[in-house]
């Protein structure tokens, strides 16, 4: 009796794991076009941010001098 209960529990666990794996694969296949598009959009945004940061670093800054720096005449 005990062995049968244990076997049924293992079988139920295996069915649950299989169902989860099947559900995950179904979602991945079903939403693949949307996931790829979202991933590409995120990558483009990151590239734009990096380009903006590089452009800001390359441009010279025309800040006002510090009040502690000596004044040249």
C-alpha cells in the first residue's frame, strides 16, 4: 500500500513537471514574435543611450569657471 502511494505521488509530480514544461514551451513558441520585437526595441534603446553618452563626452563643456580659480586679465 505504501509503495503504491509513493508511486502515485511520483507519477503526479512527473505529470506536473511535464505540464509546466509544455506550458513554458507553448508560451515561448506562441509569443516568440512579440518577444523578439520587444528584445530588439530594448537593444535599440540601449544603443541610442550609449551613443548619446559618447556624444556628450566628446563635446567640450563650456561651464563657468569655479569661484576658487584665479581670474585672468
